[in-house]
């Protein structure tokens, strides 16, 4: 307690221990910290500031600890100061603030890292965020590719740079262990002078401290994180190293996910090339064209398929297959691949459609797949200017024949689907295509497409036949494009089944004529 003149009037035992030189009649400014003496002086100044000082606690440091000072003014001008030790509360508040900051940083890091499945981008984000918040510079190092280590380096305030380093990681203390996923070596055990030149960014200067921690992945190490601080900076504390490992765990998970995605994508691309329908062209003097649209626009494969197998011997028929597996998506595509491979293995008996279907039916019945398929087989061979097509349907919509005069005929072939009944039977028919005429194979995704003006009407066989009538004389490529376009327009944005269409066309005989050698030529039948 001090009077208006700033002289101590009274102090209790606790205050005497806190201020050893304090005693009654002593001047407050001589025995108390300056911040407390200034606060007492301010209490004597009338006005808003004094009123504010009376309501807001003051704080300052005494003997290394923080105290809050709460004044109580008396009518005679004496002020009693209650000093409350706030050190532990202040430490708790600072710890909470730091934890909130770190939690926010980790949340931002997770969001930034998981927003990309590109490994290079994940490494750049890792190095840049670590340099900005954990150190003066950071390096993200991926496992070696051959004899090269992919390294992304970033200075605080800079942009990441990527290099490929040819070096032995075991020559750097802690790096080889981190890349193999072993627990990190404490930074106090790593001599900063041992950092190789490739690890120190240009213009960084002498290294004062190093942290090397693994980037844990999904079952296998994703790489290593290196943190650098300049000479003269504070060393990494144990708490900072622990936090670096928390950040590394998130970075490693993102890098590992990106690597797994890249590997799976590469595998998918290889498998996709085998499952996608082939690009068709003219084979043995016959024009072929096909179009395919899976049930989901974001997918590339499904349950419809077609293939054209050229004849092994010139003059022999080529085998055309088009089918529809029950179901959609990847599971249907897997069975599609099995059927296509089985049919390919049965090519030596391609002249016997019934035998091929029977063997395929047996293979599907003995498969673990509980699915069936419909199928059309077509043996195609050119005889002079005409094309002979032998057709067999196994539970599939009958092929349509487009004549030159616009007449559309349904091929007379029927049969049971394959993979459902113990026996598969079918009737084979033969049609002859004159120049400019076509045989069109299709799946029910075309005719069962629902849409149109009312939104729920099927495209239907009659609309398909009418559309094909307008395709008389068109090349195979034009026919399949036209049918696919009409079906897509009919559907709009509605859901649909897989759709496939294939055209077999007898080429038109034609010659090219011109006038004066300058006009555009024309094709004539």
C-alpha cells in the first residue's frame, strides 16, 4: 500500500518476500519495478486514464515471473496494490495459442497436400510449407529412382526447385535411415558441418542446425524431410522436432497416396488398352467401323464389346464379334475381357459358329461369374465386288441389312444367350452385300435408350431402322457416327445402358473424274 506521494505505507509478508528491499516509508519507485511505480503515479492523475487504470489490471515481470497488479484506491489517496502471480496462466495461454497455431498449420497442410494426387506437386507443397513455418529452408526427398534421388528444395520466401541428385544417402548422417523409414536421428547428433553441398540451397550460407525425419507412407517409406536453419539461429528444440514429425506424417501420407495413384493409373491404362474396343478400318477389302459409349460418361469401359479378327489366310473370312454382357461398369468389363479372350482362342474354329458358341457357353458356365451375355458372330469375306456375311445371333438383337435403295432388312438369325443354359443353340443365316450396302450390328443400349420429347420413350427398333434407311449408300464410318449421334440426341443427359454399334460395308466401285484438271473430282457408282 502506497500513499499519494508514492511512499510505502504497508506491505504484507508475501509482498516483503517478493520485494526484499521494500519497507514502510520507502519510496515505491526505489523498491518496486518501474512498471508498478509508473502505474501508481498514473493513479494520481485525474481523468479518463486514471479511471481506465482502475478498471484494467496491469501486468509486468518481477524476479522472472509475471504478475497482474490490481489497484484499490482509498479516499485519502492511498492505493492498495494486489499482486497476483499470473506466470502459470500466461504460460498456459501461450501454450494454447501455440497449439492452436500449429493445429491450424497442420490443417492447412493437410488441405494443401490432399488437394493433389500429383507426386511432384506434393513434394513442392511439403518443401514450401516446411520452409515457411518450420525452418529457414527445407528439402523433400523421394526414394531413389535407380541411382538418382528426386529432391525438391525451397528457401523461406522462395519457390521450390526440383533436382535429381546422384549420391549415396548413407553418406549423410540420418538420411539413409530416414529414407528406409527408420526413426529419426535427433538433430543434436547431426553435425551441421557434415551437410553436403547439394543439400544447402544457393545463397543460404553456413548451416546452424539440421533436422532429418522420415516421411512415412502406406506400408513403405515415402521419402525424407530435411529442415535447415542458418548459423546463428536457435537450435531445434525437442518440441519442434516432434512437431516436424507430425507434419512429416501428413506429407508422407499425401506423397504415398500420390505415388499409389500414379501406379494404379499406369496399371489401369495398360488394362484399359486391352479392354477398350479396337479402332476399325478396311480389312481384306471390306469396310468396318464401330462406335462405343459406356453407360457412365466418366468411365471408358463397360459391358458392350466388339472385335474384328482378320483371316489368317487370304481369301478366308474375317470374324466379327459384337456382344453385350449383363450388368454395367468394371465387373461387366472384366467378363467382357474374358469373353473376348475366349473367342480369340477359338479363332481356329471360326468357320463353325455353333461350336464356338457352345464352347463359350461351357466356359461361362464354369466361371465364377454369375453373368450371361448375348452375342452376334459374323464371318465376312469379299467375293468380287460383293461381300458375303454369315451371321449367327446368340440371344442378341438381329443384325440389320441396309440396301442401296434404302430398304432395311432384319437378318433371319436367332439363338439362346450364352452363359445361362446348359446348351446354347442358334440359327445361322447368310446375306450378300452389294457395293454400297451394309450390315449393322448393335446392342440394345441403342434401341432401349429412353428420352425423346416426352422424356421416357424408347428409341426403339423402328426409329433405328428408319434412321438406317437414310444411311443408304453411306460409308461404314458415316453410318455408325450417325446412329450414335441420333441415340445421344434422343437421350439428352439421361441415364442409359452401354451402347455399341458396328457397320460392315461393301465398298462402292467408283472412279474419279475431273474437268480441265481443275475441278473437284466426284465419285460415281
